[in-house]
């Protein structure tokens, strides 16, 4: 049985939606910083994918904001944390896999808060975003694994690749064919 008044339950959902939005805002800043640095270092293919993932995170942040507004709340504009600057390419993808893994854990817990407070729409929103964050985690984890196993040979293959994302501004998920 759902506990509390409708207003109390709604406030709990808005709180987790805002926590998630703050996490997305932090990820946007982190991934764009990494995108710029990888592009400067001539790792264009990796830079382009990070830019697309940042665009996905922008879309997620906006989806959370829209749901918060629907519930009568005010979306946070404060990122959940700072940006780690100047990371080496060998560190970036393990760092980002950890970031996505933390988001997956948090969002699964936030989904439960939505369920416990009777908000099926916010629960479905978290389900959708969890699926996309899993795709980001898989990409970061795979690149990190390639870097660990193949090292300089893998990075040499990518060095000098173009960073241009062209018309692929729909994000990483859209570029991968999206989810049905």
C-alpha cells in the first residue's frame, strides 16, 4: 500500500527525478570536456562517440526536467558533481564506465521510489533511460577493455580518425539505431 498524501508521494518522486537530472547535468559536462580533449589529441572516433553520448545525456536531463514540471516541481540546474579535467585517454573510458555503472545503480533505486509512490509514468521514464545508460556503459566498458588488452596498438588505429559527427546530432542511441 502506498504511504503518505499525494503531495508527499509526489515530492519524493520529484526529489529522485531532480537527483537524476543533476547526475545527467554532471555527465554532460564531463563527457563534453573529454570530447574536447580527445579531439585535441587527434582521437576523433572516440571524441565523436563521447559527443553523441553527451547529447543523449542532454536529452535525458530534458526528459527529467519535463517530468518534474509535469509534477509541479522545479528542475535543478546544478550538476551533481564537478568535472575531472585533463584525463589521459587510458583513464577516460574506465572512469566513464564507472560513472554509468553508478547511474544504473542509482536509477534502479529511483525507479523503486517511483513505484513505491505510485508514479508509473516516472517509473517508465527511468526504465527507458536505464536501457540507454546500459548501452553507454557497454560502449565505455568495451573501449576500456580494448585499451587494456591492446594498448598502444588500439589507440594508434584510432589516432587521426575524424571527430566530425555530421548530422548525427541525435546522440549515441540514435546513431546505434535507437531502441524499439
